[in-house]
C-alpha cells in the first residue's frame, strides 16, 4: 500500500497511546478511520479530535477479548465505509509485575485475553473479510520488544507478546502460500510514552486481583512508569509503522538499538547458556 487516501483503517486500542497516534496519522494521510477501544469516554474524545481535523471517523466501543465485539466492529466498519484495507490489532494491557508462579489465573486471563486473543479475534474476523473483498490489505499486529527478550516479573505479558509475534509470522507465511494480497506486520516497539502501565483502569471486575506486588515487581513497576514518561512519542512509532506498510516490511522495530540485545539472547540460546537479561534491567531490579 503506497497510496492511503480514501482507504479505510481500523485501529483497536485507539483511544490513547500508539493506537491513537496511528489513527491520527492515518487520518492525516486521508484515510477513513474506525477507532475501537474499551474505554468509552477516551474513545469518544479521540474520535472527536480526529473528526475535527476533517477526517471521516467512526468510533465503536470494543472489548477485543470478545470475538463478538470484533464481529460488531467489522459490521459497523463495512456499513459505514464499505471496506477495510488496514487493520491494526493494537489493543494491549500490562498486568501487575509478579513472578510467573505468583501471577494469578485472573492475571493470565486478562493479559492473554486482550494481548493475544485480541489479535487472534481480529484476524479471525478481518482476514476472511479482506480475502472476500479482494485487493491489497495490511494487518499490523502490535507485539513488543518483549517478544525477543526476557524481562523478569512480566511472564504473562512476555508470553502474550512472544505469541503475538509467532502468530504473526505464521499467518504471514500462510497468506503467502495462499497467494493472498494481505501483508502482515509485527510491530515490536520499545519504550513508548503511553499509559500501558496504568492499564488496570480498564481491568474487568470479574478478573480483579488485588494481591500485593513482590518488592522486585514494585521496583520494576515504579521505575518503568517513570521511565516511560520520557520515552518515545507514540507519533514517532506511527511514522515508523507507516513506512513499514509502504515498504511491506514484516518486522517493525521502533528502537533498532535494541537489536543487539535480541542477538545476545539468541546467542545465549544457541550456546545452551542461561537466559539473557539486559544488565541495565537487572541493575534496576537490584540484581
């Protein structure tokens, strides 16, 4: 996709952070944008702001952990604009930092429900739609640099992002084997100034878990939340994504400097050594 004007983009997690930045950028390129998010007030505020720029905008409250909500999202997008040319499965949450064995079933269900099943539901609903409508289409699945790293006390998040990247890799190969004109992208951002660390504001009551954090988890939470306040602007990520779509690039890294850590991890694995963890992260955790 080199020309964006007049085409239709659907973005989940679009009320804030990377999702909102993507929606704003696509609108600036002349696309019609469908914003989806579980946070109703923030969603309507984002939609109004983008609509004020002159773009055609549809806002649909969506819980991506529910496939029925994705079906409704697709139906409303088609009813409003007639097609979907670009889907960004971007909605994501970060659960409380605990050891892998201390994270509760509720922690796992919430994290995987949004981060992984949100992507799966998006592809289950929109890939058949895109195949049926014909023509070029793109799907951007938001994984994370965590898909290539080991970060202690974030087992559920790590697992979800590793899985999103692997599912994206698998789907990309499968679509190519089918000869489909759908291009998959795996977005793996590093530190970005978003509210992902405050995702508990949208955690469902039936999946609540108020167990205290272990000391290391609390240090990780506090230091990362502080660090993200000065991290990359989401609009920079949106620019990287736009260029990746134009060039059909599968892996989309917002922070190329992190690749050396990815390489070190794979080298450790090939050497059958210990899991590689960033020394800077260990220092922050007091290890």
